[in-house]
């Protein structure tokens, strides 16, 4: 079976290697004259392109591409009762895909798969039916594709039957690169594939500028050459997975701005022979010590210092002592810097300490 001259020119115009075309078993045909309007027969001068779908080198389905309509729209149909599978499905069995040394590229159409193969990357397939619409019958944009596959029943997933039919082969493949078209339906197909195959196994490509033409693998091959196609594959971005981030996605933290503890000898920079303590809003500090060593007294004094020096609000949760009189006494001592019991009841310093400690939130 051979290609017509017109078909050879069509592939050449799309920068697709004719040797790849021959190896994939593509041929020219014409409609069957016996009366079956959907069937075709090989014809070296025919105006129909036949893309055979092979599994174990046997044809199990076929896609037909006829002359475009007058408005330029495509004319495509499939062989009746063909198996739902990938175009170039036999590559799924390559051990390089199961050991992770190569990724499987999934495209949106046969010419895009052929473009990847022509660029020199052999691990490529195409979905059989193109992309789903991204808008409803009224032109309204459809809701985003869910991230999980919880709502999918494999027994009724007819649009993606080609995945179900090849699942035993697909589940061993470590990495997928989704090279669907760069438009709304292409993005929707990409998202639908990712949630079925597992987002953690999927990456997606970023297309270069195609001068207003719809970006796809074949358009990149035509406009930018084979190296651009391979470069897209090599630099595919991992699919976003909830809870997993690249280090570059985290913002740089702001410069720390430590404040005085109220005890100059503990402040940074550390004085010779002394320990240093850095205090800043947002930090978490644990104070450890043997029972009765003064942890509560020291921590309460530090909190009082910070409130006095910087106007910070203080909240105290006390689980071992009663708020009154024990915590009340500690706070008053902390604000005074000396035992409150040593002061006369009418000493103005004691009154100020009482007023300050009364505003602390305790629980």
C-alpha cells in the first residue's frame, strides 16, 4: 500500500518524515464503491489518508482523513467497531517506559504523534478522538476538571476507553508528558488524562510562540524545527500536585529583626562568656528546667519585659497554678523587678504594677 503524490506533499508541508509515515503503515485510499459509505479501500491515487491503529503489529482500528470541506474544516471518521486504543500503541511495551529511563509523550492527534517521532523522540502516542469541548452547548465555559478520579466509573468512561483498554500496560509506565494542543479543549484533555493516569506521574509542555497559529507538536515542528520539539519534551514541567512544591516556589523569608529581651546581656550580638537570646514576633521558644528551678518566674519576667519594651500583648495559659494569687504575684514581681511584698501598699510603683498585670489575658 502506498501514498498518493498529494499525500506525500501534505506530509512534506507538515515537516513529517516520509520514512516515519511508511513505517507507521499510513496509506492512501478511496471510498468503497460497493455501497458502504463509511468503508474505504487502498488506492495509490485516492484522496483519503488512512492511519492504521496497530497492536502487536496487527491493525485493530483505523482513522480516516478526507479532503477538507470548503470552509477548511476537517473531514475525519473511523472504521466501525474498531478497538479503542492509542495510535502507535505498541510503544507502550517498551521497557524504557517501565524502568523510567524514558517518558511517554501523549499527543492530541496522529499528525502530532508523527511530528514527535519525526523530531527523533520515539516514545509517543496519540489519543484516538482528539480533545473534549471546553464549553457547553450555550458557549459557557465548563467548570474546571476535578483533580481526582473519584467520580469516574471505568466501566462507563467511554470517551477514555482507550485508557481502560491499555491499563495493564499504562500502570507500569513511570512518567507521562502531556503534549495536547495549546487551547481550551487541549488543556481540558490534558487535565482529564492527568487525573486518570495520576498527576504525580504527569508533566506538561510549554509551547513557544507559534505566530498566532494554534500551538501543537506539529506546528512547532513546522515553525521551529525538530530541536524545539525535543526541547519542549526535555523541559516539561511536573504537573502540580497538592502539597508538593519546588523550592523556587517558596518566597525568600524577610530579614530577621530581633528585639531586646529587656536584659541587655542576653541580647545579640552575644557578649563574651554569655549566652544569647534572639526574640522576634513569630518565633516559638521552649523553656526547659528541673522542677522548682524558676522556669515560670523567668518566662513571666521575659514576657513582662517584652510587653514593657515593645508594647506586645501577652496571653498566658496556666495549667498548674491558679491565676490568683500565684500568677498575679509573678506578674506584679515581673513588672516591678523586685518582690511586690516588699513594697508599701500605697507605693505608686505597686499601683502601676497592679494596673499593668490586670490587662494580661490569662486562661
